[in-house]
């Protein structure tokens, strides 16, 4: 027995326990912060979570509608001109292509050219829209929010580092594992708009700014913050992870519509971000995970596009 009356092995176990407790304290629980007495506490529920998702998706939908109108309108005009339609060029001895073929070609070309712009502006406007919605929800007159439920609790540097490393690990598994097991064949598969932006020299800086810096913040606030918190409060944790991950994957459908392994990776990112959100009570580590994943993947696409 030791002078203190405790067996040495017990002291060793106790020391290990203190280390474990200290590590767990780096991931604080979701304790709601105090609110001013004059503010009514608004408990985040599923309807509010779906409303946040609706605001985010409506902005993307509006940008998509504008893109569709522009593409179809300009495509029809160019198609008529190339087919020798009204006000079209003189074809001389050359045979003008059939109208249907000309229209289809022009619309496809315009869609490919304008899609990166749609991704860019939907992200920018989505960020602005969710920022305004967040201010209204959090700081509107006589409105309060249990912020920890929305994933807005403070978090430590260890948790942020853990999230960032997890994002890099997922990106490495995708780029050097899944992508090699299921190689991308350009003759069969078509890159999504974000990947095309990364592979287009003129868009390299733009896609890096959008994908790596802007998108993770607005998407995590929407999906792992408001949406996740509302569904979890109303229907529980399994439903929150399942529903938010399903919607998150659907949001990125254009990135995997012709290359299904990308859907698996996007789902993995969503589940990992949800776990980080649950463990820490904050969307901060989820943002770090999403941020480093995007930076890793986009950087790889940009390097590949610049290779001789």
C-alpha cells in the first residue's frame, strides 16, 4: 500500500481517468446559454428546421429558374440563326444544320457555359439569404433561440482541429481510394458543375473561393445547424442524421448524377459532420470538416487540370 492508502495501480487508473475526462471536456455538452429576461425562448423544432432548409433551397431554385430562362431563350435564338432561320446568316453553298439539331447543340453548350455561374451565384445568394434569416431568427425583436440546439454553442480548438483532420482524411480516402477503385472515365462520366469550374482555368480562383470558403459555412449552418437541430428536437437523433443527410446528398445531386461513387462520399461527409456536431454541440467542427474536405478535393481537381 502507498502512504496515501491507495494501491499504485489504482492511482494509475485514476490518472488515466483524469486524462479521459480532460479530453472529453474538449467537447462541451449542449448547455443552452442564458438569455435576457425580456426575450422569449424559442425552442427550435422541426417546422423551423424545414423553414431554414426551404429558404436555402428556394434561393437555389430561383437561380435555377433564371438560368433555365436564359439558356432556353438564348439557345433558341442561336439555334434559329445557325439553322438559317429568321434573321439568320446566309448559308451560301453550305448546308445549314436541321433546326432541331441546332437548338439542341446550342442549349447544351449554353447550359455547360452558364452552369458554373449558377453554382457561384446560388452559393453567394444562399449565403446572404441564410445570413439574413439567421439574424432574424437570433436577433429579431422579442425572439430568442436555444442556440446550442442550433449548433451555435462555443467550441474549442481541439474539436476544430479534429474536424479539419477528419475532412482531410475523407478527401484522401476519396481521391486515393474510391476514385482509383472506381476510376472516372471522361467518355462515360460527366463532371458536375463544381468539378467543371475547378477544371476551367478562368474559374480556378472563383471555385476555390466558393467551394472552400463560402459553401461550408452556409451549408453547415443550414443542415447541421437549424435543420438538424429542429429535426433532432422533434423526432430524435437518428431521424436528424438520416433526414438531413438525405437532403444534403440531394442538394449535391449534380455532382454525382453520372458518377455514383461521389454520392457515397457526399453521404460520408454529411454523416461525419453530423457526428462532429453531436459530439461537440457546435457546427464549428462540422464547418472545419467540410472546409478542409472541399479544399482538398478542389485543389486536387485544379492541380489535375493544370497538369500537362
